[in-house]
């Protein structure tokens, strides 16, 4: 079965989508490639895609991110040129998550160095609402 | 290798981390793929067929809007297949497969009440949180048999 | 090519996106999706006034703000969301109002189920496209020459002959065979105006059977009833300038149309429940043993509050009416209760979807059942106008509009 994946590079990665595309063009894999503004879309037989992903990840082990896509690249049912402009809805989620990729990249890199870091809950100090009594005092103070 | 349902089911970050750590992320695009590239379906549907909201009746009653039932026809079977779940509690901008919050609420409920191990997370806001985020996912996945 | 911006939530996942596209293709329109940035979605509340928890609705609102900022992006808008979703119902209505108030782009609002087909959407989309395509034709305020209009409705077929801005003959028959009924109505109108078919310079057709009879009579104009009825209503009610609201409770479906300068700006069309149609009134008249033409006058003497109705349904609602009679309620109260029931259902389910502005013009055969406009007046708290020839509204609109094509 042919499958499609998005390959998205962290904005801080030194690997560019075009570098990945060139690597695939130069490889022996029978894979369709489509370059986009935020990464590339690849389409091929499942096993072949799995092998290729290993090679691609090796180009920047902590800076390249991959997810599945339902539609094959250039599918007219999704192509914005064909469909009257406007990004397909899922695009905005990718754009939104892409902004976090540098953080995740760095975390993966430090993970490789076995640096656990503190638990995230410890870093969040929640503010609690003040007591009704205190609020009452403040109101009286403010309007007196 | 465990099958892990992620929420949002279209998350790039969660899908990538689960897959790179040697497990299988169960994601909505795979369910979409089954429908839009199936050569057995004549004139492949734009996304899903009008039959899907009827199949979604398995997860939500007929008085639940059709868009929810249609989405559940995609996501419901993934939840059934899952050995574990990872849930982002503040997923930010959600569109497309995750663009309906009523569906999203039902998805989270079904994952949490299935009786599988579930990891609740928040998106990291700085390096420290990001390290905690990755470390917790790693520990969670390592703990799955 | 007319560009219709689709602002939708749930259409793809209800499996009906292809149906929306088919409806657009049929009327020669193309669906477009105004480009927005991620920040437009995140900050939608700043411009639109609210953001909600469902992202696809925020996306729809963000696209609406883009259209208002740049109306050249689309010629018309359809706002579509899932039926029975409260969050979407609120936002759908607010998007419609927002575009209506801040731009001149016509808007159609609709809630769908997985059963919605291209055919269901066709008349609505056709009307939307007409308001864009034939704006100059719709601006026409006077009938000229000798023209005929034929309205082939689901229950009755109506025809009028117009000359020099006046209705000079009418014909009205129950619809049996579509073409035969149209011929009968047309011939009756010709006879009443003392003219022959050769004297007629152009024919316009509308209603359910418009395509069939349009071909049969070689009509110069074949047009859906939303555009035509709006035009006919404001013409007959002398409300061609400024805002107006047209309510047409028909035999098979109802229309509520917000009109500005004779052109529909927003409208709804309901058509699944017989309890909100003329059929309900017919059935009540039969139960009361009076002719439908007498029901309205009877109703005016009654008080709906004396009758307990627990359903709008044509089956269960009628049962309530029959029970009331057996419990000693007066026929006039029952007649008014029936009128109130129909009016209230239209008020609750359709008038919320358009901006009701005065004058409110009620048209169609049911508007002659006097209790019905009276009941609508009570519900809206404003005067309802029933113009002369109200039952011929579609035929008048068609005759008026087709005269605009004589000079072309």
C-alpha cells in the first residue's frame, strides 16, 4: 500500500527541505516527492517509505519531524490551486505546532545526552484567587 | 511495540515522538487515507462518504450533529485499537479532523475511560518544560509492554 | 464565473462536501476559500468579537472578516454548519449578520445533515447566484410591454398577464399534470385579459415546475422562486426601495427573505415539515367543515390561547385540535390556534435566520387566510402587509422581471 508522509524541518534545523528532496532524488528509492513551503511530502510503498525515513532522520536526528497525511501529494481534492484558494484546514495545525519544534528539538538533543531536566509541573506556579475577606477589604479601600 | 492513540489525533509532535521512540501512533490521517485512496470505492470521496456519519452512530446518538458522527467514524476505531493514549490538554489551534470541539471532548472521554494507560501533557513553553515533555513521553512509552 | 465563498464547519465530515460542490457547479459557480493566516484565526476575537472552542468555526469567522475587509474576494457567501450543533448555530447566525451588516456580499445560511443533497441546495444556491449575476435586472422596478408570468407550484399553478405595469388578467388552477395545469392557468389569464398568446411579448416561469414549463412555453426567463417572489412582493407592496422582509408560506416549503432595494440579501427556505405549511391549514379547514377561503375570517374571531396545542406536527398537532373540539372549544379558537401554530413554527425556525425589517410582506396563497398574517403580526409585534394579488406573487415577479429582457 502506498502511503504519504509529511517531513517537516524545525525552523532552526540546518537541514533545508530542499536538501531532503535532493537526497531522495539521488537515492534509489521509488518515492514521489513534493516540496512545500514548510517541508516536503513523500509518497511511496510503506516499506520503502519506512527505510527512507530512517535515512532522512539521520540527516538531523533531532530536527526533522514526520507525520502521516491522508491524501497523496498534489491530490486535486486537496490542492488549493484547484479548490479555490485557502489552505486546507489541517495546515494551520502544522503551522501552529511548527513554532514549537525548536523547543522539542533541543529537548530531544539533551535527551540523547541523558539530561533529564526537572518535571514540568514543578515549573508552573499557580496563582490562587484571594480570599473573599481580602477582596472585601480591597473593595472597601478602593471605593472609600 | 504498542499502539498509542494520540490527542489531537493529527498532532505532528506527538505522532513523531511516538513513532521515533519505536511505537505506533494511531492517527486520523491514516483513517482518512483508507478512505480516500481505496481503489474499491468508486469515485473516491472528498474526505468521507455520507455513510460515515451513519457508522458514527456506534459512538454517538442520532441527535448528535452529523459532523461529529462522521469524525467519530474515523477516530472511534482508532481508540478501539489503542493500547495506550497520550493527551495534550491545551492543544491550541485545532482545525480539520480536530476542528470540532464536541468531537474532541468525546474523543478524550473515550480514551480516558477505556481503561488503558493514559499520559496527560501540556505543550511546553520553554526549554525546561520541553525537556520534561519529551522525558515524560519517553518514560511513559518505555513503561508500556 | 460566480465565486461563492464557503464558510463551513462539518461539511466534509458529514460527507456532503461533494454535494455542495455539485450544487455550485450546476448553477455555474465555483466555491472559494479566502486565504487567512494562523494569526487571523488565533486573534479572531479581536475583529469578530468572539472565538469559540471549535477551531473550524474560528476559521470560518476569520474568513468572514477577510471578506468584509476585502469584498472582492467573493461574489457571494454560504455559511453552513451541522444541524443540531448549538455552538455552530450561534456562530452561523453571527457570521451571516456580520457579513450582511458590514458588506454588500449576499449571504446564504444553511444547516445540513448527512442527508443533504445537491438537489436540496440547488434552489438556494441558484437564488444566491442570481442576485449576483442579474443585479441590474433585479433593480428593475417597472413592468413594460405585455408579458406573462407562470408560477408552477407544488400545490397550485398561477399565471398573470401584465401590461404597462398593471396586472390585467390572472389564472389559478390546482397543480395536477405540470404542463397541463400551466396551460390551463395561462389560458385563463389570457382570457381574463382579453388577449391571445400571440400578443404576449415574453413569458417568465418560476416555481417547482419552472424548467419543464419554461421549455414548453419557450420562456425568456426561468427563475427560482426566491428571487422572483422577492421582486413580486416589493413591487406589489410598493416597497421597492430600502429594506423589506418577505414571508411566503407555501404548499410544500416556506421562504423568509430579507430584501434590500428589491434584491434578496439573505434568506432561508424550510421544507420538511407539513405542520408549517399551507397543508396544515387545509386539514384544519376540512376538520372544521369549512372551506379554506372561510378559515381565515373564522380565525380572526378566535383566540388561540383557548386551545392547548402540544405539537406543531400535522398529525399530532391536528389531533390536539380535534381533541379541543371534542372538549367544547369553539371552532373560531381552533381556527386561530391552527394559524398561530403555523406562524409560530415559521417564526421560531426561519425568521431567526433573517434580519426582520419593516415592512413585513406576506405573500402566497396562505397569506389570504387572514388569521395567518394576524398570527404573524402578534408574534413579530409589527404590522404585516398582504399586498393585492399576493397569491400570484411568483407569476407577477416573473412577468415583471422578464419585461426587463425585452429591451435586451
